[in-house]
């Protein structure tokens, strides 16, 4: 076939199609559509398309109308069929000789039904609302008082339970909207009770708009042919398609057969409100409902005859006739007055025209004023919102800054995060500014704190210059970069009136570059807090450095006292060595060599002890540290008591020890501990000499307490004065005429290096000094070479 021939054939086919379409008769189907629903409208359109496809020569057209428009279209015979609720169809049977030819079907899970009911719903936590009698004095929400598949169905159930919606309910609310909004209103406690159509809850659950168990059904009804859908009423026929009185009967029969054969709408959801069509349902129950509620076409008649009026209200009718006669006379008189008023009316018309022009001009002026007021209100609301956010940010700033559980760095991080969230920025960074005199390769920003989207740091470094103008240190810069669609905020952190850090934020470009004054004050407050924090940290570092230096100076200062007492300390072992050696020389006259050997060994031991004292004193002065050895306190105490017993000479003082029957091992520096005990016992001896009473006694006691050993030195002297008790460990504080007041201070410093504390207290006998050392239950392992 040639191309021109093919072209002519196509033209003929297209012409025939157009002529068939033009010849097709249009059949309009009106649908009562009080509330727009996309899925419902799509089903009506699908029904019309299916009828047009299956019934040749007819083009079915769907028209969605409100109740009033639908009535006018039926009266003017503009529609052949209507799809509406059963109550409306009953009314149309009386007025337009309508006949239902098909009823809508719904499907829930595997159950198909052509009936519907009304549902009373409450929030699931309203445990007291169980029966219809519990609904008194509650607020009720429904779509409309004229809605059949909802309010009217439930109204009949309420009347049967002796409940009047006007009298027994606290409030009736009509939304004129979607029934799903009623379910949402019940969940939000906007009303106590909701009235909806059956299937709405199941539809919302199927579309994940409602969770099972959130809504409770009041007055549930169990119906075998309707389960498992919920209902609070008896069942009524679903919406139907009805033919009107002027519609061709043959066409109506063909439409009914076609709709019954229409494929069912299949979906994966458990509930389908528009599953398909079936044969028309019986409307007997609907007639019963309309009669009970006295709704059309069963509403009471309002037509009254004159004869009926005269029979029932004769005297009143006479008065009315008299009134009509008087009114007629008055009307005649009024006509004369009206003629006189015509002239005045013409003048009033002119004045009215002038007044209308003045009203128009005044309206324009008021409109301009209203626009100005609206702008002022919007500006005020913006200011109030900014103040509210700033007040909230200041409250958070205060709570973070005074929180004692946060470290200084944690406070700084939380405050920067607070500021970032306040301004709606995506990331925040705090950089240390290098000093001006730094080397060129060191003149780079040093990141101190980062919060948020840290990967955006490259954007900050690319949009903030490397060198900064120190003259603009007090300004807050807010710049938009249209290329990367970002907004940047930066300001300096001043320390000692010098830029020390740079605080920068980055976010989307929606932020207004003109930052409000309260927000600028908030940023400056944050900058001042960071600066103050850096200054406080610097002061703390200097103070710690000073304390370290002061400790060293203190130790060096005590060297003089240590040196002055060193001769006395060393003199004891040297004197003992001399005595032992002298005794050994006297024993040379004897023939026994064992005594000489013993004396010489003790002399050597004493001399070694003197050497250790000098070495430990030197270590303490240089480093303030001690050795940690495991040693037995018992021989150390006995050695001190033996030494001081010899030193006390002929003084009537009894030196005793308690708790020394078995070895007591502790951890510490034995030489330093021995010097402390020696000093404490010597002070105790001197204290007992001040007491004239007899006998004089000094006791060194050991007592194990848990994992520690308490060492105490007590005497029966006069005790310590309460005023002196607070200062006896202070350096250079002494109660002796020739003392320097450093002995107890040095003893306390030695014990403090052992992580303990030397304290004193008065007893009922005298005074007691005590401290603790770590206890070791197992003696040290000795290695024999």
C-alpha cells in the first residue's frame, strides 16, 4: 500500500471515530460529594468509564455536586442517574420517583458487605466511658447534623437509649470536614466522643494513619454479616446508584447489569471502601430511621387550612381579621405619607451617592491603616519570638556556666553547641589565633573546639581570611556566600584587650545577615565568657607554677633548720659509736673476743645510720620525695626507745611500747619514719618534764586498722593548749624559748609525702601525736646471695 493511500485510510478511520464519538449520547450521573476524597472520586470516575466502555452509544459523565446543587439538577432533569446515600434515595423516591438499581460494596479482609453502620468512638484511656448512659454531659463531635452515614444513624441509637443530643450532651461540635479529622480530634482530646461511619477506623489502620488500640468503641454491636467491621448501631444499606423518573428503563436495566459485572477493585490493603457493585439493597431500615427522626419525607406537614384555623383558633382569627382591617386603613394613610416622602427620598439618594463615595474613600484609608498595623504586628511578633529564643538561650547559658559537675572545657563545648543551635547553624569552631610575632609557617589557625558538622571546617577556612584586622576586633561579621549557599558568622574572643581566639559558625543561607541586637549581645556574652575562661585558666596555670616554686623554696628554706639539727641528729649515732668503741677498748683487757666484735658491729651500724640520715635529708631537700620500702616497725621503735632511754639519762621517765609483740610490716621510708618517731618521742619526753607529777611516761603504740597501721606517741604531760593546737604544725611557730618551730612542720611534711597526715590531740592524761602508714601482712622476700 502506497503512502498516500495509507494516509487516506487513516483519515477515514479518524473521521469515523470522531463521528461515533459525536453521535454518542451523553448520560450524566450526579454524585453527592459533600466532602472531597480523591480515592472516592477516582472510583466514581472509574465506574463512569467502565459504563461508557461496555454500553455502546452512550458516554457516561460523572458530576460531583453538593446536596443543594444535586437537587436543582434533578429538578431540571439534567441528570439520568444519581449516586447518593440511602436516606437521600428514600426522599428522592417521593419527589423524583427514583429507584435504586445497584448498591456499593465494601471489603474488609475477606468479608464483603453492602451495608454500613455508625460508630461511637472515644480515646482508649477514657476508662469510665463504656455504655451509652455514660455519654451524658460529654462533648460530641460529628461531621454534620444532615449526614446519614454517621450522625443520623447514631442519633437513632441515642433516642432509643433515652438520650437527647440537645439536652444530655455538654456540647455538640460539627466540623463539616473529613471523618478522619474527627478521629484525630479524639486522639488530641479536642472532644470527648466522636461519631463516624463504620470502616473509617479500619481504613486508617490499613493506611498506617492510626495504631490499633488507640480508639475504643462505645456500644459495640455484633452482626454476623458485617463482622469484623466495628459498628455501634444496626446496619443500613450502603450508598446506591438510582435512576430518576425520566430515565429510559431499558438503559437503566443495562446499567444495572453492567455494574454487577464490573470487575471488583483489588488492593493489597486489608480494607477497601469501594470494592464494587451489587444488586440494590432493601431500604426498609432506612425508612424506619427517617420516620423515627421525623426527617424527609416523613417530616411533619406544615400546610394549614383556613377552616382548621377558624375551628381551632376562632377568637384569635377574629383578632387577626380586626388587625388586618386596621392595617388596611393604616396602609391607606401610609400611602399618603409615602408620596410626601418621595421628594425626600430623591434627596436622600443624592446624599447616599455622596455618602457611598465618602465610604469608599474612608475604606481605602482604613485599608491602608490596617496594612500598616499588620506590618507592625508582624514586626512585633518577630521581635517577641527573637526575645523568647534569646531568653531561652540565656537560661541555658546560665545553667551551663554554673554547673559544678562540668569541667571548664565541657562548659565551653556545651556553650558553643548552645549558640550553634540558637542560630540554627550547622557547625561551630573555636580557633586559637597565632601571635603576630610567630613564624610565617606557624601563622595558621589552631582548632580548639569543634561542634556539629565538623567536615564543614574547610568552608570556614576558605571564607575567613588568613590575616585579620585587629581594629575590627569588637565587630560581629555575618556574611552570605551565594556560591556555596552558606552563611558565616565570626567574632573575636578578647583576652587582655587583645584578640586571642576566633569563634566562627557556618550554616545555610536562610539566616538573616542582619542579626538582632539581643542575639549580638548573646554572642558578645559568649565571647566574653570564653575570654574570661582563658584568663582564669592562665591564672590557674601561673598559680600552680607558683605553688611548685613555693614548695621548692620552702624546702630550701628549711635546709637551714635541717642543717642546724643535722649535727644533733648525727651526734646521737656518733656518740653511741664512740661509747661502743670506748667500751670495746676497755674490754680489750679481757680475753673474750665476742664482746669486742659486738661493739664494733654496733658502731658500724650507727655510723651507717648517720650516713643514711644525711643522704635522705639531701634527697628530701632536692626533690621532696621518699623511698617506699617494706619494713618492720617493731625493731625501728625499739631502736628509737633504746637510743632515747640512754639520752634521757637519769630522768625518771618510763619509755614504753604497745603492739610490738609481733612484727608489723608497713610501706614507707624507714629512715624518715624513724626520724619522725624520734622527734615525736623526744618532744614527748620534754613535755613530761614540764609536769611535776610522778611517774612520767611516754608510750609508742601500734594499732592495725583495716589495711593501715596507726602509729601514736602519747605522754602524760600537761597537754597542748587549745589555742596552740591549731598552730603547732605551722613553720616557725614554737612554744620553746630556743626553738625555731620547724621540727613538727618538717615531720608533717615527711608524713604528707607518705600520703598520710600527722595530727595531734589532747587525751585525759596528756597529749598524743598520731599518723598512719599502709599495712603489709606478708613480710618482704629477702634474697640471700
